[in-house]
C-alpha cells in the first residue's frame, strides 16, 4: 500500500491533468479525489452488500426448488437417511442454474425447502437469478446455518469469485462474513429483510465503466435493511462502519468510513439520502446526499476547520466510483 500523502499528490496531479484544471491545490486533496473517496466509500460497499443479499435470497429460492424435485418425505421409510444432495443441478427460478450440495441435517430438514440450523449449503451459481428480474449471479456461495427460526437466520457466509452484474458494472467477492437476518412480508407483498453484517476481511473486484479496481473491506460492522417485491430488491439503507483499502487504476489508498445515521439507496444502488464520513490519514471528507445532489466538505489537514465545501450531482459520484 502506498503512502497516503504521496498517493494523494499523484492522484491530484493526474486528475488535474486529465480534466484540464481543477479547484484544489495540487499539494493537497483535489476535489476530484475527494469525490472519488466519497464515491467508493458508498457505492462499493452498497454493491458488495447487495450482491451478498441477492446471493442469500437466490440460495433460499434454489433450496426450495430442489425440495420440490426430491423424493417426498412421506415416501421415505422410517429411519431412512437424508437423501444425498451433492452437486445436484438445479434450474434457478429466474433463469440460469446452480449446483447445490447440502451437508448435515435429517430427512425432514433436507427436504423441507428451507435453510435449517446445523446444515451447510454450497451453491455454485451460473447466471443464476433467484427470481425473474433479480441479479444474475456467478461463482460460489457457502452458507453455514448457525441458528434458524420463523423469519430469522444466523449465517456464516463464504464467497469465492461470487459475482453479479449490477447497473454500475460487475462486482466479485471473496471472503467470509456473518449475518443475522430477519425477514417479514406484509399484506401487500413487500418483503423487508433486516441484517446485521460483520466481516474481518472481504476482498472485492469491481469493473465500473471499464475500470478494473480491487478493494478490501475490513472491520465491517453494518446494520442493513432492504425491501423486496417479487424477489427483486427495490431499496435499501444501512448504517455502521468499515475500513476500505483500494488499488485503483490511478491510485492506492486506505481509509475508515462511518455513516452519520442511515444512508438510503434506490433500486440501482444510488444514494438518495444520508451522510457519511471518510477519515483519511490526516483529514476527513464528509458527503451528504439529498435531492439528487451530493454536498462534499473537505477538512484536508484535520484541524476541524473545513477548507472547502462544494456540491455535485449524485451522478458525478457514480461516475467516480471504482
């Protein structure tokens, strides 16, 4: 990892050269760099969590489909062993396919179409969609169910080259995290999924606007709520903290991110409201979003007195991510 101070200067000079000018002193953090910090802090994390959420939802759908194709429980003789579920091909409800393996469990639990405590599920996705219109997933997801009850799950999740095509581009995940998930559906068919997510290290690769970048999320501690209709995520919001390290085409850096209350996102993963703080080695970048605009406040030397504040369209942040 490069030294943040020297990287900032290189990034600023490159940004000014590319843009034909700029409003920041090249010895400090440029506006363009501050915007990139704010963008990655928000978009990369939300896209990673959306991908993982979609992967868990797809796993639930695939397990349900597999159960309907398995030997009915009533057809099994008393004392029968669980039907082997090892690399069983399953057609995903929304298109694509998955290979499913289930470890542990009983006859009843393996065939009940649900994620059950004490069982481990391994799914290898191939353009798998949990429902029509959901994210298309590739790669491997492992779920160890630590606890389960009506509308709730405690999971340990493992991702290996787990990827999805999102509106901004493709995201790929490697690593593990824990999730405590609760889920409920109201009378109108809107499902709310509320999660607490923690991870010591999660590696990400992104490809946004043909830019390939690598990130590491660490010290992740988030509370996230998402709403779904017909198995497709409609909106989300989260609060919490994490550390982000990045290796980008133009620079490398690391910083800590904390939300100030909840940050809300639309169905495409664009922030629509909320505020978050990026804590750099010396200073801070604070970003507030409302009404389609992002207001960025830069305290470059960390003395508590901002050097400047400016506003850009949220679309500018989106284009700066990655």
